[in-house]
């Protein structure tokens, strides 16, 4: 069943792929928002710069600089307006624009230095340094591309001011400014990534990882992505037998670590059983509760089969967990299926995924009935369920029947019999054969 492999990976974050997707989506959204702000600032800058070029630029360069600003401004305006070509322009033209202007002003500074115009050197040099800083602050993309652009901006400074007696110092000032802009941008990006990860880890406490991922990809709230509706589901309830006695004999730290490692194992097996992530979990002390919900109408039967297989694997995983950690002594697993209202519910500001209806409560009551089966069939871990689950089974599980004694019944369950799967009995039958 691969349970040993699951146990060896219980420290692995099973949702790491979803977390990476969520962070990438947040970074993409941040970059787009930053790009929109930059484009609006750039349009105003290009209008202003084009209007003053006739008064501050060298006569033989004024026309070229005006044309550069006008064309760049029009392209920035085109990238602000929603058009079919907008995404292509942002992807391919926007990064080029951020480097063209620093190049143009570096050429202007070099020309002023060649002519020995002090005012022109000061204006064009300051403009070249500030525009290099601005281009680097408006992160054009990946870190590798950013390093390349920083190197280009540093090189432009030494080239532009090379003919001046203080050229090396001016180039050094430009390099320090460019490197500082690069460091600031990377530090800000790293901080944003940390905040996105923190947001993800907070959100998955309220909703399944796949729903969090879906909300990020569609840029919608989790409440919209997982609005409450009636869904076919299977509920699984499991708890430790003898938990109270165990808690009295262990330190709080040891018990807390044991519970944490145990639930890590449960999540590992669960994520492998349901790779699409169509489930959510909850736990209170020793009780572990799972809701597996249908992705579509057609997966009704397989939902039950997969859930029973997960429960079976959980008992096998628990057996190996006990061999390593010495707890829990025994578990019972109750399974129920049916329709329930599932989605983000609760008070505003504190919503979480919830399942409402008869099915969740039935799983807990059936799990509690495991005590009756233990009294009659011995102290073993079993997967217990009712007739509704039995009718949906299409795989060859070794199902056994348990008939309640006359006059006995399980609260809020009308049937006089339960069904169970005993992994230990299955192994004994295989060994005997």
C-alpha cells in the first residue's frame, strides 16, 4: 500500500505545489498592478519630458529625444488601454521601454560631457542616474533579467561619464544607486513572497488547498470560489481509543508532538488517496474528521471506494505509526455518505469550510458504534459504515456484517445492522490461503 513511504514523508508539506502556485499567482498579480502604476506614471513623465526637451536638450539631439518620448508615451498609453494587443505589449515591449530611456539619457549625458556644458552635464547626468534607478525599481521580471539590467545600467554610467574628469566617481555613484535599487527591489519581492506564503497558510486553515489555489488563479475570494451548495460527499470520523487515559500518563509536549506527527501521517495518506484535493479536514484533540466531496455528479461510487481505501490505508499506517511512536493504542473509523451543504460558511470575517446535514453527524455516530463491534469481535481497528455506503461499494472489499442485539440501536440511525472492514482479518485470510 506504500504506507512505509507515507510514514517516511510525514514532514513533507503535502500542499507545497499548491503553495507555489498560490505565491506565483500573487506575484503575477503584484507585477501586473505595479506595471499599471508604472505605465500611468510613465505617460505623465513622457508628456512632461517631450514638452521641455526643446529647452534643455542639445539642438542636434532634441528631435530624437522628443521622438523617443512621444513614441514611448504612446506605447505606454496603448498598454494602459484594454486592447487585444495589450498583453503582448506588456510582455515584450514594456521591458524594452524601461531600458531605452536610460540608454537615451546616458547618450545625452555623454554628448554634454563632450561639449563641456556644465549645466547640461548636471541635468542630463542626474536624469540618467534617476531613470536608471526608476527602471530597476520597476522590476521588469525575473531575478536573472534584473541582474542583467543592473549590469547594463552600471555599465551605462561608466560609459556616459567616461569623458569627464570625475567620470569614475559619477559612474560609481550611478552604480551604487543602481545596485541599491536592485537590492531594494529584491528585498521587497522577498518580503512579498513571505507575506503570500503567510496568507496561503492562513487560508488553508479555512478551506482546502485546491480551493485556495482556484481563488488565486481566478483572483476571486475563497467565499466565491467555494460558495455553499449541496454536494455528494463522504464523511470519515476517527478517534483514538483510550485517549483520556493516555493523556494522563504523558507530558503535554510529548502528547502534542504525537498528535502532530499522527495527523501529518493522516494528511500524507489522504493527499495520496485524493490527489485532486477534493477534501477538507478538521481535528479536535484525538478526533480526526474528513469530508471528501464530489467534483462532479459522475464520481458518486468511486468517492465511496476511494474513501474506504483511504480508511483501510489509515489503519495500516496507524499500525506502523504505533510501532515507531507507541501510540495510539487503537482507533475506530466511521464512514457515511450522502448529500450535504458544503462550502464557506460562518460569520463574516471568520468563515471556514463546513459540511451541514445528516451525513457528518452520522459518521461520528457510526464511529462511536465501533465499541459495540469490539465487544463482540475483539479489540481490532475497523472501518465501520452503514447500508448507504454498502450500496455504493463497487470494489472487492472484504465486508463483514454486524447485527445489533434486539432492542439496541444507534442514536438517530434506524438500521439494525452495521458493516465493517477488518484489515487484520483480511491479512489473516490471505496468509491462511
